[in-house]
C-alpha cells in the first residue's frame, strides 16, 4: 500500500482498484516517477488487475505523465487486466486527443460509467 | 531583468533543473499573461508548452552536462500574444528526427509527445539551426 508520501489515493470497490491523484498538477518528473512506481506495485500485487484511474482533481498533466500511463497500460495488458480512465477535464482530454492517446485508452466521463464497463 | 513597459511584460530568467525553480519560472510567465486577462485555456496551453520545452531541455538537451547547468528562458507578453524563447546549453538536436508519436506504430512509445503538443498549441514553434534554442509564439484566440 502507498505510504505517507504517497502521490495517489487508492480504494478497492467490487474488485476494481480505484486510483485518484493527490496533486492537481502532474508535471514534476519526480512525482510522476513516484506515481508510476506506486501504481506498478498495485498491478504487480494483483494477478489480473482491474484498474480505474480518476483525474478528478487534475488541472495540468505533462507528456511525461502520458508516458507513465502508457507504461501502466502495457503492464496491465501483460497480465490480461483492464484499465479505464475517468473524470478527465476537457482541457486535459484535448491533450489526449492531440496525441491520439484517446484511441489507446478507454476513457469514460464518470467513475460510475467506467465501473459498468469492467468485465 | 524585468520590464513592464506599458502594454508589454518582458523578462529573462535563468532556470535550473529544480522542480521549485521550474514552477516559479512557469508562474512568472503565467502571471504576466494574467495581467492581460488571458483566458484559462490560454494559461493551460502556455504552461503545458513551457513545461514541455523546459523538460526537453533538461532531459534531452542537457544530457551529459552537469546537473546544475541552467536553461535561459525569456518571454515578451502583450495583450495579443506571448513570445517565449527557451535555450539550453546542449549540443542541439534535429527536430525532424523525432518520430511522429501519433503514428499507429509509435502510439505506445513512452516519449516524444512534448514537441507535438508545443506545435499543436503554439501559433509558431521553431528551433534555431543548432537545435538548442526554441522560439515559440502563443497567440490569444480571437474574442477571448
């Protein structure tokens, strides 16, 4: 489980790991590395991870954060798991659109919408 | 150096690879735009591009250089646009050699999206011939 310095908040609901970010700005590379490590540990600990990442509190996000999301996606796929992204601010969603990563990730408007799509 | 002469705000900053210093530099540019009441979407775009430019300089441009090597940041903001220069002290690179991250075969690559985002949001974005200095111009959207 994440420790006192955690950059994420984690809940487990109906077998789904729900992750939310502590920071409003996911820009600093050190923090992004920490987030990647923490989420990787959650994935490693689950034989078939079902992971939901909420961007509810996020106002800024860098391309380094996108790179970490891709790494997370690859880790989950390697374990035949599932990843959903939710609550993405329209400005940040535009970043996903520009980079075409909206085609790579399954993105849903709300947590409830995303939860319904887990197999 | 800091000039706030009537209808423009200009400044030159030396930015080191420290998250707090980078954040202060970004805030300096954004606060100048706030003086001209740029909309929230503009602040988002400029901050993202500035962060990507500085990040590229430190991560790629300064690879192999001492950790404390600074990047020179200058900007010139008016009510209609902001021109930003980010110059590192590295050997430079050829932007044409950066793979297009939106191509199907590159979609899962972990990096290479910073320059794409800069080009998407900025009206102008060009490197000097050496490839160590980026000039970018953000233009305020019409009516905003």
